[in-house]
């Protein structure tokens, strides 16, 4: 591996690690606030207990998320100084706004976690609402900066120099809205099903457990609401990518030949040399419909894109199918849950088992989705403007920081899993009486 | 006043706040590591109690510095991150380990050994992270990092491997430990014995700081000539006087057990030291080749950023006020270590 690949791997690893904690830090406060608001209305001690236990787990995960987010903000410069040199002035504004949102989130999370006995109940709930809202705002701002890398706007490039910078236009670039909606829904969906899976696991052991039943209901409420919306959002963002990043879209779909009535290929391994996808299932004309809304629409294939500008088709297509597969699996599960609710039944053992099995799917979809976004943009760091290879630090020996960060994050992953596991096991309250 | 200047002030003010709050949290980690005697566990509990609700927020000041730097002065950010790649990567490892160890220790289900193991990691990372941050600031001031046409030409070891930078690192460590112990005398005012422990530590750290400060000054003559010249400039005597008076006042107030006064004086001392360094280094981001003006983004970008920071301050100031009133206000400090 060369230094560029080490730099990319370090960035990828840092993102992949951080995103899990970031979405938890974003979505858990929503669940906590729902439980606490219920408690204020009903005075049911179960809701309060639930809120406090969720808050303890969130405290751990938020801390790791904040630290790994700091790592990313430095790595932008440590690994890609030329990128930041060019882009800093253009996308600095959303990052600054994100800084303030994060500040607000950290301040009110401190109040929320440690202020139980120092604030009135409404002020405490208010702090929780601010944490949830500023977490959402944080995500929105950061996503617009990433969207700008896909759809650079708000500046003119003349002889390699950036002029006429308009940070507002950069922030409101053509990819922003779709990316913001898709990732926000992904966060609530993944955390909703993730939390539901944990409580479903406990319910399989003790079916009448009021505490876990309540937890399951709140978590599923969020997840079931987001699942169908996410499919709609996925369709919208795919059409957007087809329009502004044809190379990424072609790689996602393993689509080599430009044609009308283009078929979609589900699954399979893309082979760049033969320009075919092996082992996939083809559905005629479906890709034209999905990309442009008409069966006779022409879809650009990779053949019309210079070979040097191709992303890694094999990985991008695979990651895309994993993401979509997880999304539809969660939609099916959401329908199953809704049907059981409509019949006013408690989730049966098979549904609980399915929920346990599905707990990681949302997170897998998020990781795969980021692989599609980031790998699909290659070889560009700013699409069509700057190549990743031209942005990398002149620093040599990047294997060393890569190895250090990898070791650190592997260690933390193991420890976080152990700590959470112990928290779940040791603090599961006795049935009925929390 | 230009927008660039206002954003330079934002960087300085954020650095001061980071030192006063986040720096003291690192200092707290150092005292956790050095907790000794029959009340070692109580000392640790007091430190934990003091920093747990606020350390996440305090940490964000560092992110503000980074964000202003890359938004308003992008080439400076690129150059700093290139020249100081090695120590900054170590800083990041320190930040991650400190945060993770702190919450693991606090929230992990108690087994007999694990709190101590995480406590050790928390303490050690709190010890070396400020050292590395001081090292980086020293390197930027040293004049040994050279930048030509926006490119760093002196490699990856210039500046931060020199005695001056190392002295700056030690000074930062000592300063944060002194701050933390001084704050803790106020936080533990309700517990005579604990308060005495931290008073003794604050006095010890404050006295130990004097020779380190002298060392930084002496090494600056050869190691950071620009800073040394700056420290003998026209504005320097009143500032040096204020710093010295604040330092003596802090020690005197600790000695006479006026802890709130000691806390204020120690904070003033730290703010003056950073202000002095900033004035001596101005207008350079990286001495001697890169000024803030060289690195500034276009005027319209700077103007917009100034508005963002003005609006942000309107949100942040009352939020911070509320946070500190709830946890550090009168009545809050006397409370013993919580759950």
C-alpha cells in the first residue's frame, strides 16, 4: 500500500468508527426525551427509569463520539491539507455553524446527564429537547459540507485559484437537501431498530417485562415511522446522484453501457475488464425508471466516463446493494410490527427474534451507504475539481498513524461493546418493578 | 476593526477559554493520577465530581479554534497540520483515550480492578496531551517551521523537537495542573481535609511553575527569538507586571485560604500568559513566514464568519452561564461528590 491508500484508509476508518457514535448521539436523546415527556404526563416510574438508563448508555457513547469527531476535524488537515487549503473558506461556514451546534449539544447534555437534582422537571426536559435539536442541527451542517464535496458550488475556479466564494450557495448545493434527509432518517431508523433489538432480546427471556415492553414500543415508534420515509428518500437521492454524479450512479448499479430501457442489476460482482456484472439478477428497464422516472430514459454507463475517473465499481456496487437490502429488510420488519400493532397484539416470539436479528441492519446500511458516497466519489475528493491524490499530505510513512488509529479504535470498539454489555446485563431491572 | 482581526480575537479568546476550562480538566486528570495518601479515593471523587458535567462542553473550545483556523485562514491550517502532523496525531490519541477512559471509569459496571485501570489511562492521557499542545504552540513560535509558497519546507520534525518547545510543553502541563488544583480548592471548600490537600497541591504546582517559566523565557532567547524580542517590546512591561501580580496574588490567596480570589487570580494569570504569547507572535500564525493576513480567506467569507460567530456567541453565552450556574454556582460547590 502506498501513502495515499494509507491516508484514505485512515480517513475511512475514522469516519466508519465515528458515524456509529454520531448517530447514536443524535437519535438517543429523542428516545430519552419521549420517555421523559411521557413520565411528566403519566408519572409512570417506568418511563423515568427508562429515560435514566438510556441516558447512562448515551453518556458513554456520546463521549466516544465527541472525541472521534475531534479526530476527524483534525484529520481533514492532517491528511488532506491541500483540500482544506482550497475548501476551508468555502465550506468553513457550515463547519462553524456545526461547531456552535455541537457546543450547545455538549452544554445541554452536561445539564441533562448531571442536572436531575439541580433543575426543575420542565427545565430538565427542555435541556433534553435542546440536546436532540442541536444534535440534529450538527448533523445537518456537517452533511452540507460533505454534500458540497459531491456537488461543489458557490465559487469559481480560475487557474487553480478559487475566486468569487459564496459560502451560502456552497452550503445550499444541489446535493445538500437529499443527503441531509437521507442521513437524518438513517440515524433515527438505525438507532430505533438497534435499541428495539436490545430490548427484544430481553423480552425473549422475560415476555411480560413492563420495562422492556415500554422501551420496545418507544424505540419501534421512531423506527417504524422512519422506515417507509427512508425508502422514499432513497429514491429521491438516487435520482439526484444519477443527475449530478453519473459515474457514481453507474458504479452503484454496475451499469457499464449507456442505453435507454436500462435494466437494473441486483447483486452480483462487477467486472470492470469484461464490463459486466456476474451473478446478478436483471430487471428490464427498471434502472431507467429509477434514475429518470421513465422506462425509455437513457442512463449513462461507465463506458462514457474516462477509465481514470471510474470509482471502484466492485466495492461501490456491493456496498450499494447491501445498503438497499438492509433498507428493504427494515421496511418489511416495520410493516410486520405495524400489522401486529393494528391487531393490538404484543410482539410474538418470532417478531422479537426478527427484531434481535435486525438490530445491526440499520448500522450496516449506514456504513455501506457511506462507502457508496465516499468510494463512489473517487478518484475525486471534490467532485470534478480536485483529485484525492492531489490533496494528500506530503507526510511520508502514513502507515504509522494509520496503524495507531486502527489499534486505538479496535481497542475502543471491544471495550465499548464490553462496557455496554455489562451495563445491559447488570442494570436490567426486575420484571414489573424497575 | 477588520473582520480578520475579529476572527483572530475569536481564536485567542477560544484558546484562553480552552486553557481555563479544558486545560483545567486535563490538570484534574493529572491530580487523579497523582492522588496519594489516605484520601486518594476522595480526591479522585472530588475531581470526577468537578469535571463530569462540564468537560464535554469545555473540550469544544479546541474545536472552535480548529474550525476558525480552517475557515478563516485555510492555508495556515494546512501548513500547521502538515508541519505538526506527528505531535498533533499524538494529541488526538490523547484526547480519545482521555475521553474514553473517563466515561469507562465512570459508567462501567464496577469490578474490583477496572476503575483503576481506566483511571490510570485517564490520568496518563491527561498528563501528556497538554504537554503536546504546549509543544505545538512552542513550535509555531520558534521560527523553525519555514513555509514557502504555502508549502512547509522544513519537514515534519522542525520546531517541536527543540528544547524551547519542550519547555513550553512542560509549562503548559504545570500551568494546567496549577489551575486545576486551585479550582478544586473552591470545589471542595465544604470538606476541610480535601480542601487542604488541594491547597497544598496548588501551592506546590504554583511554586514549581516559576522555574519552568524562567526556563521558557531563557530558552526563548535562542529558541524563539521573535517571541523573545516581542516580550521586551513596549506593551510587554505592563502585561508582564499584571501576570506577575496575578501569579503572586494567586499564591498569596491560596496561602491565606481565600480560594475564590485564588481561582480568579490564577485564571487571570493564565489569560495574561496567553495574551502575552499572542501579542509577541502577532501578526504571525507561523513565525516567520506566514502571517494571518497572508492566510486570510476573502473578505466576504470573513464577514460572513464574523456574523456566524456573533450569532453563535448570542446562543452560547447564556447557555454557558446556565451550565456553570447550575453546577458551579453558590450552593452547588459545597455539595459532596455525587452518585
